[in-house]
């Protein structure tokens, strides 16, 4: 369990992870003229190669091999692979087609989706503040639907695919490390990725090696770009309280939002600003409620400990 105190190394790891995730749209835009399908296909293949190298370097093949004999883990990892592939395809499409702001919205509302999934599938009971945050988020989506002229499909697809992905990862338990999990997920997806690359080659042509040195170098780094933030995130979660990680997770979509509005000049009419303001209000309510609840629980534990007192030994 993470230490309740703030770890400088944990903060550095968390900020680095979410910072890298925040700048992913820039990376994907630099991969032009590669299509989203080709980018995701190379991302899957090269992530598997990179993870296999990490397993070899860290001598973690033996515990990884044990996972291969667990049917439950294998089934869950296959489902997680499908969900993360959907998430990657939608995110790359949004990043390369002028929907960076809408993609950022997906990760702003992801915590609310995760709470809703906990209620539906884990029978978790929400506190009043959490219900208020969920209600505000639903109102925000309705306002944004009016602003976009349709529901924010990219945002909802990202939020729900990543929300379900997190739920599946939670069901897999602590036996599966970040590297082992990504290795299993990409291994399931590699056959599909290879077929996708063949289709791309037969239709528009693969860009890796044919669109300049810059494109080739950046595209060949897709595995590292995918795995490194995940490893940083895994290290941070072992060093920081969950409440702190909850605050830092908004760092990535905030960077994406600023990049989309200030650099790419994506349109932000009044109704979209109102919708985003409602989402941010929901996150403030959710985060504040989490901090208050945690502090109250800590005070109660201290009070119980004080009443119990030290146990005397003979």
C-alpha cells in the first residue's frame, strides 16, 4: 500500500507519466502521413517487442510464464487487449483529425465513468458528494451534446473503453505487473495488428520506411512511447496515496485541452465552455469529497487507536 506521506520520487514518476500522456497528441500529429490504423498496429507490435525485452532484462519470464497457465488471467487479458485497442484507435483518430479537445474531455469524465462502473458491477454505494459529481457530469454531457449537435462520441468512447479497461485490470489483481499485463494484451492483439498492416500495405501502402527518416524514427519508437508512461505510472502508484494520484490524473487531459485550444485552435463556442466548466466542477466536487472522506476516516482510525491504547505485554 502506498505511503500516506508524499514521496518526491512518486510525485516525479506520476507527473512524468501523465505529462507524457498529455503530449501524446503532438507525437501522433508528427507521424503524418501514417493513418490511425497503421499507427495503432505498429504500436501493438512494437509494444510487445519492447515488453519482451523488458521481461528478459528484468528476468521476469518465470512469473510471466505462470500467468500463461491461468485461464482466468488469460481470458481477462484478452478482453483488456480489445478494450485498450479500441481506446488507442479512437484516441489516435481524435488526435490526428482535429478532435484533441473532445479526446481530452473523455479523460476528464473517465473518473466519473469509473465510479458508475463500480456502482453497476461491484455494487459499490456512493456517498452524497459522489452522487452530486455524477449528476453534474450527466448534465455536462447533455450540454456538450447540444453544443456539438450530437453526443460527444469520441469522449464517451474513450471514457468508457478506458473505464472498462480499468475495471478488467482491477479484476486481474496484483499478480499481473504493468509489463506482464501489457505483454499479454499486445500478444493477443498482434495477429490482428499484422492483418491490419497487410491491409494497409495493399490499400494505401505502409508509411514506415517510405515517408522519410523522421517518420520512420518516430514510428519505430511507438513501443517505447506506449510502455514507458505505463511503467512510470505503475511506479507512482506504489509510492503515492490514491487521492494524490486522483488529482495528478487530470494533468494529462489538461495539457491536451490547452494544446487543442491554444495551439490547434479547435473551436470552443460558449456551450462547450459551459459543458467543460460543468465537468471541471464535477471533478472539483469529486476530488474535494474524496479528500474530506479520507481525512475523516484517518481521524476515526486515530480516535479508535487512542481509545484502545497500547496493548501491554507480560
